[in-house]
């Protein structure tokens, strides 16, 4: 049985994280835009998994997708987007992820724009997958 309420809770948080990432992008806070894009992707995948009643532990978008035990119909683009976002989880936030400087020194507008696109792609894929599952089980 699908849990629509749980799906909606998580997908709403995903979209809010994406909106916040866009705001950071516009302000020039590129490292935070990248991190929040990763969070948006993570929350979207967790929305799908939790809506299906599946475990959703951890922070790796890729590992959440491939470790679900379900055939989610993953494609190469979703795998690429998930791995790209996963690379942003730690170095966007922690100064000790870098030999010198801080995360603010290393992330650019291009990085942030790309991260937002990856998050948008994952959210769209999750929403399409959810609608397909609802039709199939409805």
C-alpha cells in the first residue's frame, strides 16, 4: 500500500530545500546552494522510498536508490545525477574538507547551477515514478 501522506511530507521538504538552494544561488552562496540541492535530491528519493514503505536510511542519494531492494526503473541519467549530488554532501560545508581555505572558496555559480539541475531532475523523476505507481496500484 502506498503512503501518500508520508510521500507528501518528504516531497514538500525536498521542494523547499530546492527553493532555498535557488535563493542561495541568487545570493552567490554557491557552496550552500550545492549542499541544499543535494538535500533536495536526498529528500525526494526518501519521499519515494517512504511512500512505498521502504527503509530510507543514510544520506547518499545513489545508495538510497540502488539499495532499496526494489526495481525502481533507474536510468543512467538518474544514476549520474545522484552521484553528482552525493559529491556535494561534505565538501560544501566543512572547511577541513579542503587542504586550505573554506568551502566558499571552491564552489562557483556553474557548480551551483549544475547541482540545482541535478536536484530538479531527481525530483521530476520521483514525481513521475510516484504518479506511475499510484496509477498502477490505484
